[in-house]
C-alpha cells in the first residue's frame, strides 16, 4: 500500500504543477486596445450640459471632453447622435434635437458631429456615432416638432410606459432607422456605428405588478396570418436580428470607408467594485458584436461620484468612463492610412 501511495501522490503533484505552469503563462498581448468614453446627449447628461448654449460654448464643451479623453489616454469617443429620433447633427431626415437647441426642430448653424469628428481626429481619437434605433421620445423631452416621426408617421410609433417607441416588428420602421444610419455613415467621416437599446424596451408593469405587453398586436397578427410559426418572443428576436443584419450589410456594401466599424452594447452585469479617492468604479462585462457576427468580451466602468472638488469635477464632464481592455482589432485599418495614423498616435501611448 505504501508503494502505491507514492506514485499516485507524485502523479497528482505533476498534474497540479503542470496545470499551474500552463495557467501562469502570460496572456497574448492584444494588437490594439479600444479605450473609449461615452458622450451622452439625452437629457443633457454629458453634452451639452444644458440646452441652447451658444456655438462657442458648445465647441468648448466638446473640446473639454476630448482633452479629458486625451488626458485619460483614451483613444475613442462614443457620441450619441440620435437619442430620440432626433439629430445632434445636420439632418434632412430627422429634426434637430431639443437637448441641443432647446426646442425640437429648431435649427442651428453649428454641426456638433462634424466639429467633433474633425477635432477628435486631430488628436488621434476615433469617433463612433451612437444611435438609439427604436426610442422615439424620452420622458425628459418637453417639445415635439411637426416633422418628428411620431407626428409624420404615428402608425409606426407605440406608447409604452413613459416612452414612445418605434415598433421593431414593422419593416417600415427598420427601413426608416436604416436610412438614418446610412445617411450619417455616408456624409460623416465617423470611425464606427454604435447601437444602444437596440432591443425591445424593458418590460413595463402596471400598478399591481402585472406585466404590460408591448403593443405590437397588429404586426404580430400579420405575422401569424402569413403562416409564421415562431413564438411571439422568438418572432421579436428575429425582428431585432433582421434589423441588425440589415444595418451591417448596408454599412459594408454601401460605405466606401472600409474601416467603419459596427458594434452593439448590451446591458452589463456587475461583478466587483474598485474604489479610488472620491470615485467608485463599477466594472461590468459587456459583450459587443463586431460587424454583426463576432462577439468580443469587454470591460466597462461606470463612475459613481462619492467625493467633491477636483476628484468629482475631473469626471463630471464624461460621466461614463468605458475601459475596454485587450481586444483584437478586426476590420478598422483595411488599407486606410489616415485611420492607421490616427490609431497609432493613441494605441502606443
């Protein structure tokens, strides 16, 4: 028995030692990192800090955001250009945003997206245009223009809870939102298209706590009457999948800039907190889909302010710091020297 124990123990020791050696191997060095900050415009979260700022004030705030990104050694900004079927840029399809001018549809001569792209690229920073594909009206909105989709095409809009939503199950909605994205990709030198809230809205409940069904009965009935076999939930998933695929195809086929990326951000799941003086960072894992087919594992940190003075003010202009670590570049460079130079300035800092 004593002779048998030794080889077994020794064998287990070898297995454990080998396993430890394997897991102690350094991880492969990523080709590049995507280190970005969200610049949210809905309800004046980040930009502009309040509606109806002067053009010079708007420029100053955008430059302040970019300088903050540079100081934090970030290499990209994700700028919200369409928070509620409106525009933070010059558009012939949707009205100027109330969060920018103070009144939906009120025009201004200054184009924030055009300015941001130019100034960001001077600093070697990428710009991803962030769209909300289905949200039609946010509760913070106080005005509505005559050319807003809810007035031009009320048949495409659904009221659900405190929000107005485009109905993802309507093909006309998908074509409409697709046209908005394609317009920006074709007219602006953006480096990526980014979607948030690209799914059906979160479930609303009545006063008794009972689930309120999203009001898409008409389109669901049309699907069933046409011989559709999917369950209602799977039908909804297919509606989202079809739209996401269509946008990816449009960007790839119609865009002359082969470096433009296409990404989605899903809800993060909290796993730990990291604290620093005056600041609590709550990292989350957040998967994103590259060009409609590939999943990446990312880390996002959302600052929660616990201090005051300098510790608070340094992050107050960029409320959602995103730390996206160690992921390999996919399609961005693709033979474009300007973008290559733009990236090299940042990734090797």
